[in-house]
C-alpha cells in the first residue's frame, strides 16, 4: 500500500470534513487509488456491466433506509450509493469518455436550465406554484428532446429516455406521466377507475373461459390492468412502487403473525386448513 493510499484510508481531519466538496474529492481519490495498478485486484477487474447489480442493490437499500431505517442507516446507504456512481464514472474516465466532474457539470447545467424561476436573469420568482413548476419542467424537457431530435442519429420521442430496466410498475408510471405531460391523459381519476373495472371484466372473461393452454390473452389483459392501475396511481399522486412495497410489507407482517400463532400451538401452517388460516388472518388483521 502506498503512502497516498494509506493516507486516503485514514479518518479525515476536521478541516477536510468541513465541506461536502472536500469529502467528495477524497472519495474520488480513494476510488482512483483502488483502481490503480497497485490498488485492489477486485476493484480493478470491475466493468460497467459487472457493476449493474451493485448499483441496483444499493438503490434498493437506500429506499429501504428511507422507509424503515434510522438516519444513521440512511447516511450509510447514501454513501454506498454515491460510491457506486463514482466507481462507474472512474471506469468511464479511464476509457476516455467522461469524468465524474463532467457528470456533475452536466447535472448542474440541467438543473439551472430547468429552474428558470430560480436561476433566471430576473431573479427568483416566489409566486410560481408547484403545478406551474411541474408544467414548466415538462415543457423544458420536451423542448430538450425536440432539440436533440433535430439530429437524425439522436432522434427522440416523448417517451424516449424512460429506462427499460426500471421495475415494470415504475416504468408504466413514468411512461404514463410522459404521455400526460403532452396532454394525453384522462380527464378525471374516476375515468381511470372505470378503465380498471373494464380491464378487470376482460381479465375475468379470460379466466372464466377456462383456457388452460395459451395464456397469452390472459397475460395481455393482466398487463393492461396493471398499466391502468399505474395510471390511477399517477393521477392520485401515489408512487406505485412505494405503495406496493408498503402493501407487501404489511402482508408479510400479518402472514408472519399468522404463522407464529400456529407455531405457538405446535401446528405448522401446512397442517392447518384454509378456514383455520383465514380465521387467524382476520384476527391478526383486526389487531394491526
């Protein structure tokens, strides 16, 4: 280990830790030391592709810390996520593409460009509402995409840029928001509820038809139903992934309580009848 690497691993003094900038610079230098010829073999072997699962994992750990963890947990997870981003940028810089500084410059310029009510030449506009900010943001993004589309090789559409790698429910939410931003939207949330009921009826028809071979029709109807639900979430201002996580957590707590109740009686769940499990489920539900 070199003296530089050893120093980078030390606890920062008060002067170094005084600003976010100095701390960030230190993180970048640590990453460079890890990727150096005399650095860490594992870190040197990583590629953009190999880091994908770690980026995803750290993202979900941040979400979990937001919803369940104390502030210290979130602090740690934010640091881990930031490290993954610096890692990706370091590999890109070594390939001659861009540095983390370039990424920071890009996002700073974007934020200034998309917040003219804060950074405009006439100064901050305190009278602007949240709805107006959202409309302005969507309009500026749409203009940016249109400007990029002037070059054939970079042609874009309204829905360009929503990653296919997003969780499907979140991607549906984002896609519907993009469409709504240009006016392709339901007039009222109740209209979306009507659409959901229509999709449920169509799915019920497929289920009741008794088709056991080709499930493609049922799959199509299930997809349409889930997409309509994502639309309703958006119109109500509810992020569907967060809502589904909370519902899944609630189910998990209740199911664990049911299993524990049977365990205290010396009975495994598999040995209980459906009626017995349902009775216990309702008891747990009433108590939570």
